[in-house]
């Protein structure tokens, strides 16, 4: 079983603040790193698929970076809004399966 | 696009009965479907992978006779928890991919199973 860790486990930020969180994964045999946004009672929504070291992806106010050599990815949210409140999951993909972290639960306080 | 539904969203059953959970890809054909289980404060753990028309591949420690998976069509997979016990109470979630293998996964909303 591959170890994928996310930190922090949860965080609360004020509306308008920018925030970031981390996903750590094994640096050997890297294939792909996936980020999902998961709201309660809904399906996890795919945000990014990252495959190359140094990748930076952006979707609106959310962006992500990837460092495969040291085994981490950062997810950034600029100017957090209440609708950004969700659990953010990362998954290390091997081509045969995904290994998930436990997620970072974000609450944006209006 | 790439919408996956899962039914039911919640189910309560008595110990010893069986429960079937359905996972459907609504707007694409799912070559591969995955079933996960999540215990409180833990990550999604893969239970099994199924390809349409083939037997499911179960992860180590997952009892195939207890968790029956059927992927009879390109849009439907079912997970049946047979002779459920309270320790089977958990959150079960499926995902689907248009491709063989795990290069992309689109998730259903999950099913909360409670066995009394």
C-alpha cells in the first residue's frame, strides 16, 4: 500500500484569505497525481491531473503545483469564498489504481 | 459530461440480510469501474476493480464472496454486500473510467450503509 499524506487535516479561513495545502506521495515510480474537490453528499469532482515534474495547473482561483522529485503537490486557493468549503482529496495514480490521502477539509467563514 | 450516479445514497439493513448498491455512468460508457470503502477519518480504500464482462479483481483482504461485484454492461456495476454484519457498516463509493486501467476516475456520490 502506498502512503499518501495530506496536511493539514482541516482548516478554517476567513472569506477573502488565500490558503494552500499539501499532498505528499512516494517520489519513486511516479505516474500521475490527481486532485479532487468533494462537497458533502455530492460526487468528488476532478480538479487537476498532473503528470510532469514542475507542472502548474490553474482553474479559476484554484491552482496546483507538482514536484515529483521530492514527492509533493500543493493546492492553492486565492481569495477563498464560502463556496470553496469542501474536502480536497489528492490521489496518487499508478495506472492500475489510485491511492488516496485522507483529505483536507476546508471551511471558509463568511 | 462524465456523470456517475449511485443508488441508494443511504441504506439501513438488518444483520444477515444482503444489500445491493448500483453504480451507473449516465453519459459515457465505463470500461472500468472501481469500488471503494471509507471508514471514518480514513482515506478511500480500493476494494475491487471491474472491467465490463469480466470478473472483478479484488484487493488483498477483501472477501469476494461477501462483496459480490457485477459489471454486466458498460453503464452499470453493482456491489452486493451479502449476509451483512455491523462491521460492514461503512461508506461505499464507486467510480468509473472510460478507459481500461486507472488513468481517470469519475465518482458517484457514495452510499452510507448501516447494518443494525
